[in-house]
């Protein structure tokens, strides 16, 4: 099915970014929100995106104006009967999304694919609110959608293979990099990212290193920014919400460090509040090489966290593997559950997180046996956050060194 008309629900940063991506591919877009003010703000965001491309001489003014004209704002569902695709990027609450999808199911033509940009909620549960669950699919764009390449394509229980392949093809037409992810809490990138971020909190909390030292070690390892810079940029309240949700779904591997909750309760939320782990004057992010000032309130809360939650301490000096191994281990859990193909893990982390060094290359460099031994040692010192997957144990028992030695995809090994 060739797409000519689409609609995006939610005119915030994500929705307006998706609208720009669609319009740049020659698709007419309706950008909907609940008020004229929100719609106008979204359209202004799209205009700024096109203005930037003119300034960079990627587009001429005439080309930008033409593509901008393909995005129309609305506060109603008028025109949705002509849509080939709707992408919902509204509030991250299951009840809100289900109500939207009931309306879409009623108003959109039978051919229309209904996609949700949710970063964590159940595609199957959203699809169950419609009479066409086979046409409901997750298309999780990464922020900012207009520049980030990765899209996680997530089928629900009843999503048809035709719909999945159509969504993957659309992503490629939009010049995005699609990775198919079977439905699970956090999907792939967030699921892998949060054990790493949470362990950084524990390392800070037990005095293994400072926030600045941990960030520096991780950047040297191959990430574009450290975990504490990422906490401040994303919003500590947002991170706490996601981590708490994943803890309810996966158990002890995701048990949150006390410090994160204390920061949220005391409104130390990162850039949006002016201070998180670091001080952000005027809410402006730091430059790459700019010296950052530690937040004294975060230091006070760190001492409080240490009094109320005394974590076990590792006897070894801190290095980046302490925070990278939980991420690697969660990837092996995802492979164990057949959530993703092994070849897509590094692709997703590269284009979703900016990793210049593949996550699974840890095994190539160190070997499965080393990874298992290190995880077991950390488990003995620090607890269940480091429990290795049985899949990793199986690979070690088979005498394999890394994923390249598998003749078939790891998810297909019996």
C-alpha cells in the first residue's frame, strides 16, 4: 500500500518531528492535538525544522515552504477518513491511548494502519481496543524524530505479518533504520539502557566513583555521553518512572537505586529544573568539553541515600565494565526470549543511543567465558542485578567465544 495521506496525533516535540519526517517524504500530514495553541506550537516546531534545513543549505526556501505546506494542523478528526496511516504520539497512559484508538478504528478507513509511538506500553493492549488489531503496530521513533535514525517496529500479539513488513518498508522509505522487536516491557533500547543507568547510580551511591568519573569512563568506552548527563537531559522524573515500571515487570535486575527517587521527590530533575546531578544555568545543556558544576543538593541527597540504602560494595576499582555488563547481560536475556535477532542489537544501540562501539563486541573482545565470570563475580559482591542469563551460560558451556561463532542466529540455537 502506497501512503499518500497520514495523520499524527500529538503535536509535541515527538509528534511534530514525526510529522516533519513524513512530509519530507512527500506525504500529506494532519497534525492533531486537543487545542489550537498546542497545534500552532507543533506547526511552529515543524517550520523551525525546515528553516534549519534552509540555513544549512539542504533545501531551498521554495522547497522548504512546499514541504511545510504538506502539514496541516487540526483539533478534530475531520479528514481522518482519508488517512492511509495514523501515528499516535499522545500522552504515555494506556487509557488515553486506548480511547484514541477506539476513535481511530471508528473513523479511519479499513485499509489504514494504526501505529503507536509508545516507548513502553503494550501494543497488544492498545490493539485490543480496536476491531482491527491486525492493523495495529508499534513504531517507536527516537527523540528527536527528525534526526534520529532508529525506529523500533513492534508487532502486538495479533498484528499481521503484512502490517509489520509494511511498517518496516515505510521506515526505509522515510530514510530510517527499522529494527523489529517482539513486544516486551521497554522493547529493546530502553530495556537495555536502564540496567546500565541504574548501575551507574549504584556505583555513585556506594562511592565507587564520582558522577564525573563515571561519565568520563563511559564516553571513553564508546557512548556519546555518560549516564548522569543522560539522566539530566532526559529528566530524572521520566527516568524514575521508566525504571520503576521495568522493575515491576522484570524484578530484581531492575531494582532502583534509592538516590533516583530522592532526586525526584526533591525536584532535582535535571535540565528542566535547572539542576540534577549537575547545575544547568537557565536549563541550558553543557557543551561537550565544558566543565560541569556538581549539584550540591544532589550531594546532600546522595548522603541521605547512603544512610537509608546501604548497598553492597565491590572491592575492585571502578571501570566502565561495571555499568556496561548489565546492559550486555540484558541483551542476552532479550536474545534468550527471542525478542530480537543478535545482528540487530548493535544496530539498535548504535542508531538509538549513538554507541560507536557495538554492545555485543564486548564478547568478541573478552569472550563469553570472561563475561560470565565477571557477571558472577559482581553478582557475588553486589547481588541479583548481575545474575547472568541462562542463555549466556549455555553459550559458555558450548565452548563458544562470541556470537560470530554461531552458524545460525543465537535466537535459533536449541
